C-alpha cells in the first residue's frame, strides 16, 4: 500500500498515510490500530446469536461526533498498533477460542486494506466466518464494493437527515447522501444482510423520523431497523446544548410512533430507558433489543 493516497471514506482527504507521510482527517496511519476486542452479547439478536459477536473496536474514526462515547479511542487514538499477522491472530482467536458467530468490525473503514489481508490469512487456513461491517454509514459505495467480502452483515447507522447537522455535530460533510447510498447499496446487494440503526439524538428527533421516511418510501419498510434511545451526553456534548441532555420521552415516542406509522415491523425498539427490560414492541415481528453496544 506504500504510496497509495487514502480515499477510503467520503472525506477523500488524500493523506499519504500508507507512504508514511502522515495521518489524514481521521488520524489513522499505516498500521491497523485496535482498542479492544472480544465477544459481545448486546448487539441485535441476529448478530449476537447464541455465542456472541466477535467485536473488534478499531481506533480512530472517519466522523468526529461531539457526543462520542468512545472518544478515548475514536478521537484520541487509544489502542495498539497491530501487524496484519497480529490482526489475523485476533480474528483466529475470536473464532477458534471464543467461537463467536461473526467478526464484528467496529468502525473499520480506515483500515480496510489491512483487514482484508488479515481475513485472507485466516481464510487460507480454512476458517470461514461472516463479517459484520459496523459503521456510522459514512461510507463510499465504491469502497463498499471493493471490500464486499468484509460485508456479510451491514450494520449501518442513519444518523442525520440534514447535512448541516452532520457537519456541525460530526464533521461529516455530505453525510446524508453518503449514508443513504451505503444503505441502498447494502439493501440491493445480493447476499448482504442489512440492519439500519436509528439513534435518536436530543433536539434532532425529526431527523430520525425523516430517515425512517426515506427508508419506507425510497427503499422498503421491510428493512430491519434498530431504534435506539440510549443517547447519553458525553465528551463535547456536555457543553453543546441540546446534546447535553438525554432524549425526552416525548421525542422518543414520536420516533417510535413514526416507525409504526411507516409500517416497520422487522427490527428492534429500545425502551425509553435503554436499560429497562420491559420494552415496547412495534410490530408483531419486532423483538426486544437487549441493549445495543456501540
Ligand atoms: S479514511 Fe481517514 S485518511 Fe482515509 S480518506 Fe478518510 S479521513 Fe482521510
């Protein structure tokens, strides 16, 4: 990858990070950097399965969300650089020792070339495992296509429906078109299973509703959605109203009602208290969401 300028995400900042000249917008460099890994049992039920999802949390991120709960590694880069062989070792251990259902790549985009090499290593050893591309949705379709083999599951957010908000809260210009195109790609791609996460943000619940409207009218209300109330003020949100508070019950109820009105019946709805085990069900096929890990 030496000399290849990075255009892996919609920033297309062209950093010469693989040639060793320095980081781009996201801060990622020329080695995969991992914060932590292990089996998780709090993802959506098809991802968690019985044996847990093998989450690998990558350091750095292509978005800079003011409210990020993972800022020590997403913004500040906590973690350890790994060689491709070491990354393959993490994957191997998750599959063979922990016997996870899948490898869940959390914010993988800056490291896709290394992840593919690591996945190739274990594949050549005869290890078969599905991959979850767990993402903010801020992706390029060309890149999704190029790394298709890392996307058996597309676990994508639709976070914003207005570019001004995406730019201000997450430094993600062009988010709306990028994320909607990524979701459309996953919906239409044969063999890719899609779940769309709708995290309701305080003061911006209309954007969650607008994204549900987009799904229902432009794609299908049969797409599994995961509607989440779990926003908690963190990091720079503490000094950025209205992100310095939780979502109100009224805001959240409006989104839940909109999901029902648009006819979504597949997916999961967190209770207003995300930790409350008594969860509302939207449609007959809706099942409980046992606390999503993000
Ligand atoms: S992944 Fe990082 S370095 Fe690459 S284009 Fe995006 S922000 Fe720039």
